[in-house]
C-alpha cells in the first residue's frame, strides 16, 4: 500500500509544502522526531522534519535541493502515492512548562520544527517566542505557514531587510538575552548558525537545544553516517537525537562531516536529473 499525497503547495521559489496520508505516523509522532520517505521502489531514503501531524496526515517543508526532493516536486501531485513512509524516528523533545520558550530557525527543516515545537510548548503553558529568518522577501513563506499563530511573541527577519527586521535570528536572541526574556531556546536550520547560537548562549547558562541535521542514509542508527561528537562521545543524530544540547556538540566536526559526506554523488545525481527535466521541457 502506498501513502497518498493529500496536499502540495509552493512556499517560496526553493521550498514547498507536502502533506501525506500516514495515520500510523501521525498518531505516534511527537515534536523533535522525524520521518523517512521513499518515492518509489528504487528510491533513496529521505529523512524529513515534520511541520504538522494531525488528522491522519503528516505535513513537511521540503527544499528543492537534491534529485529526490526535485523529483517529488516535479513529478508527484496530490493523489499520487509514495512507496514508503516511515516514522516517527528519533527521540522526542521533553514538552513541559519551562516558562519562556524560544524557537529560532533559518532553513527549511528548522522552519517546520519552529511551528511544531512551539505549538506543543504553548499547549503546555509556556510563553512562546518564535524567530524565523529568511534570505529576502521572495523567500519568506506565506503567512499561513509561518509560526506566528503559535507564538506569543513573533519576529520575522530577513538578511537583506526587505521585510521584517533586518538581520538574523542571532541578533534577536542577543536582545532577548539582554532583556532576560527567555528561559530555554530550541533551534533548527543551518549548522553554522547553530554553532554560533551555542557560543552566544553558553556564557549565560541558557539551556539551548539544536536539531543536528547530519546526512542520514538509513535513519535508524545502522549506517553511522550521521554520527556526531557529543560531550566527547560518539552519538548518532538519527537514533540519539536529532535534538541535542547545543553546548555539548563538537560543531567544528559536525560541520566538516556534513560538508564532505556524499557531496560529489549528490552533485552528479542532481545534474543528471536536471538534464532529464530540460530534455522533457519541464524546466
């Protein structure tokens, strides 16, 4: 049995939203966990953050980055089925009343987690703060997909200042710390930003938890591709995370491994698929 696509919509020129009917996953999923889908019988396993899991359906934000994510965008439509949809995987985060909880994000996976996490934290009685960073006006998501509706305090920033505040979520976090407005921070997105966030909050002792989005092959802890150095021990993002205490991650090692793993194979696969799309007149 396949897993039916129930909705699909552009978020920006590079990101899109997909919703899949998967009742067994939607029932069990909790914030912090992820899913893995396979397009067809010979497809690769693709780990993906979750934006919403309700009414038997799982919604995801996806970037047209590699061959599979582009194939899903160009060749699949609502009503079509995915060959496999597995989850939830990874460990959920602890949902409780921390007081004031912020979630900050600057990339597609983090934007999905921003909404999902703060929704649960707000329901647990927390004061919620969302900071979402985009490159420019063109790449800001439609209002209905932003985390504004689950945040008591919301900040939209763009790097060029074309909409919202000019700057990055790191700039807003500095102000929140100075005003003593945050008790715990969760974050997702670019590894380089997460490393800077960890250094920013460390001197203040503010608990900071980051989604370490390493490259995963199987997503169950067997391949070892997503290993990270955590408090000087080897951990696997798919099995022991993907959310970790940001102050205990060896970010230099995490960034280096993420940049090097399978980069050439991914480039070649993407180039060949783009050639196929051009030959078909799709792009």
